[in-house]
C-alpha cells in the first residue's frame, strides 16, 4: 500500500487523527508522518515494532494529558522534532536531536537495547584524534594557569599561542586529521 | 541457452558456495549505518541536502584514486532494474523506493554496496559467501574508515554512531548470516529455536519474502542490539549462535536420514523431478523443491547437480529477474512458465556437462 499523502512511498505508519467528525486513520510513510505534525498515534495499529513500542511506552507512563502539557517538551533547533513526536514516529530527524534529547535518551535506549545506554564499540579515528587534542588543550591550559600564578608571563604567552593553535586544529574538522587507519 | 549466459553474468560474489559450512550457510552480511554531521536524516532532509549528500559521498569514494566503484542513482534505473538489485540483496527495498534521492555505490565484484540516502545517509554493506563474519566485517570496516577519513561523520561520545532509528544507534552494525535449515524446519525444531535465540538479543527470520514463513527454508540470523557491546562482541555472539544452529541442523539431518531414508529419498527425487520437468512453477513450490534438492545434494543422495542451484535460483526465479530476462512485464502464468523454463534449463546443464542423465522428453 502506498502512502496516502505522497502516493510514492510504502506505508510504514498508521496515524490516527482527531477530526470534528471523529477519528480518522491515515496511512503514511515515514517521511510524511514526520512532516505532518498534527497527528496522534494509534498504538494498536502500528505496523512497526519500534514505533509501537515507543508509543506504548509513551501512553503507558509518560503521558497523563495534563502532565504532558505542563512538561516543557524539548524541540530540536535543527529539524523541529519534539520529543513527543520522536516517541510517536520512532525516528530521529537529525544528529542534533540526540543532543537535544540527551537526558531523556538513556531510558529509551535502555528499553530498546536490553539495558545498555552507552556506546562501547568502534570510535572513528578522527574522533579519537579530537579527544586527544581536547586533552592536550586541557593540559596546556592548566600549565598556563600555573605559569600565570607563578608570574612566568613569557611562558604563559607561549602556552596561550599553543592552545590557540590546537583549538584551530580542533575546529578545522575531520578532513584535517582523519586519514589515519582505524586500527 | 541464452538463459545460462544471462544467469552467469548475473551471478554475484555471495551466490557462489564457498567459505566455511557452505553446505548450510549461504552468505554472511555486515551492514553499517552512518550519517553525516550537519545534515538532517533522510526522513526529514530537503531535496537540496539529499543532492549534496549524494555528491559528497560519490566524490569521497570516486575522486580519491581508489575507484572500482560505480555510482548509480535510483532515478537512473527502471523499476525492474531496481527490483533486480533488491533480489540480489545488493540494495534494500527501502532504497529502491527512494526513487528521487537514493543512490548506490557498487564495488566491481558486488561484494560491497554503499547505499546513499536510505534510512540513513550511508549504509555500508558487505556480503560474502558462506560463514565469514570476520572477513566481511574487516571489509566493511575498511570501507568505513576510508569514507570516514573524507566525510564528517555524526558520532557522539556517549551514544556512538548517530542513526535515524534508535534501534541502530551505537555501532550502527547489523550482522546477519543466511542459513538453509531444511531439517530443523521439517522436524519443527525451528519453532523452538526462534524464541530461544530472540532471548539472546538475536533474531531469526525468513530470508526471502515477508512475514514469518521462510521460502526455501532459508533463514537469516542477525543481531538485534547495537548499543552497549563492541562490534567484536556482537560478531562473536552471533558466530556462537550460528554454530550452534549448524550443529542442530546437522544432527537433525542425520536423524532424518537414519530414521526415514526412503521417505527422504522419495522427497528429494520427487522435487528433482518437478524441477526438471514442470511447465508451470509457482515461486512457493519452486522454493520448496529447490530446498529439497539442495538437501539431497548435501546428503549425497543426489550427485549430479551442483550445490549452488539453491543460492542462484532462489534469486533468479524472482519476478524482477524473470521479467528482466524476458524483456517485459509478465502475467502470473507467464511468470510461472518462465520460472519453470529457467530452472529446467539450469538443471539440464549438468547433462551437457557430461554427467549421465535421462534425456528430457
Ligand atoms: Zn508519504
Ligand atoms: Zn533534529
């Protein structure tokens, strides 16, 4: 069955819309479900397990209607997705969503990944490098503070320039230093 | 015999029986989900962003000197062309549906395919024949490193690789092994294995078609969890479960052979007869017979048919391939007829290869 909104992609979500004439069901693809902000979910008819799971969880514990309104629901500044909406469609809209909902995500991941909430696998080489640079900057900053306190100002200036240099490298992004092999 | 030539050209790396336990394990697949920082996920991105991602990824892979990849937009393919890529497991049905902005980078030998703008910006997929979890992961990992050195990946210290669906967050890795389990299916033991495996964080499901049935008794065993475990741990757990399933399948095969050899022989030779002589073959019947014949080959009951008929024909007998071969749309009956002809000709090859075989009427 094709999505009734775009008539292009297959249906993956069935959303229930409250209209003046009573509830109406709409068969939508992921993209259209994401874009149409006014629907609420019908947990009994979700074909996809994650959505079903998250929405049941939502209706099960997170939602008492007043509590929901009283709560300030974070909204992603990049893609506009609200946390409530995320639970309905079961998908993030962009990488910034993770930052936006960071505090609420361990509970979501815990349920989906058998209690696990933290990544333990591969780390990209460029990211490893960034971590190393951040540590280096932190180390230099402490040395600089120390130099200032003991009035070794020339050395402090050298350290300050060095910190600046590292910060520039850090913001230059992964194109600079990511060529190293992962292992 | 245009059929055979067409099929030989279409045979892709994973269909050739090779690698460990290739009598039971048909193929191993690793899939890594990756996304680019600064772009919305495909569920929410604009056409301009989609376009830019396609360009970034193709530039990253094609301009770096390391070619050997071909870039194909979904919009450049006809519906049948997309369908055959799905039937060969080189792209997902979801990518085939992303007609406007989806694309795929295929390696020359078709063992690596990089799907662009599927559910995630990147889905790096590596398929090897037989049981080769480590080799397949190594290849996928290398490809991942290469792409990462040229693209700004969305990665988070706490959550790992950021993906559109929270069920992929972390490693973004789905490892799956395709297994042929006729004896476990015949003895209904599979019905006990499936729930047991799911308690271990893995899934078993039919590999072809949809729903819970498994055409051709071909199943896919894959990891469900992506967060909280390293890639190596996940691969080791999957390998462990698969090897236990293999042991069970072998035992059941021996048991069947010991207890009811005659009825088993009857079954596999009837299947061979059907495949050799039928004029109309619906896909469910063809899948069942292919599975039986393959079992007969594995048990040494059938000697003059080569074992990749199951691997190859499960793919080539699907409607996209048949229609592509016949060069147009087919009715249901025409499909069944075309399928029967294709399989007949494929089986007749063994006679041409010099093995004694009764002539076809
Ligand atoms: Zn739609
Ligand atoms: Zn977002």
